[in-house]
């Protein structure tokens, strides 16, 4: 189910090539999601993905209650994460992880704006992607990119903190993923379509709050 503010939207199917149902979330704890987890009202979930700026304890809670793998990238406000916190969850920054036939590439952080943790210039992010070159070649095709920030000029804003990365655009052009899932840009959504922008054959989805999608 892709929740809008009325909570009435149906489960959103995006091709079903991999026969997976994903819970994706970022930026703030949605009380509706917490209630649905605690009362068992979610559909069966295969994988949980956090796009950052989520309390590590909340990710551990989701991982424990849903008993499914949880992959995450850190956001610019994720300052309390450690090797063991969030417990049982997998940091996928600068890594490619697979869930069934779905290959997922993760990239953390926001544009550099005050020198805090998990902040990068576009040049720094480009270098990270460059050093992933062999891993990408070995694991391709890349079906999904999971980031905190958005690509430049897609869902982003003009203040430095919320600008997207040009290097993400180039990565999409070269690898042609089916999906890029991001957070960081806080918005209220009335429908799933308001969350999604299609660029070439890549669906770019702002998962601020939470979404549930079939891929």
C-alpha cells in the first residue's frame, strides 16, 4: 500500500519483475506506519529500505517486528549510528546488495553545506562512485539505487543542503536502473504519482515518510 494522507491508496505495483514487496522510508517516523506495524496491518514485506534521517532504534524496531532484512543509507542527520546500532540492519553505503534477483546500490548523505557527518561535495560523491566501478561491473545490472539525497534538478531544492547530486544523474544515465529511491526532500503527498518522476526508464521516488511498493 502506498499511503497518501488519507491512507486509502492501494498497493503500488511497479512491474513485478522481482516479485518483491518493499517497505521504504525516510526522514521522519510516520505514526500511521508504526500503528500498522504494531497491529499487523501491513501486507507481507520482503525487504525494508531506509533512505536516511531515521532514528536507529526505530530501524531496529522495524527489523525486529517485521522479521525481514533491513538495508539503510545514512542521512545528514544520522549522527548516532554505530557498527551495532541499528541492530540487525545492513549499511549499504558504497555497496551493492542483492535481494533475490534485485541488485541494489546504496549511497548515503547530502550535499556538503556545513562540514557535518555524511555530507559530500559532488566531486567527493563522484569519486565514491568511481571507486565502486569494479563492484558495479561485477554485479550489474543495477536495478535500484538507494540514496538519501536526490539527483540534481529532480525533486531537489536550490539551497545547498537540499541540492541533489549531478553524479547521481550521470550514474543513472550510465547504469540505467529501474528505480532510484531517495529521501531528504520533505513533502506531503496526496498520491503515489506525486512522489514519482520518470526520467528515461528510471522511476525516481521520494519516499519521505514511507511507501510500500511491489517490484
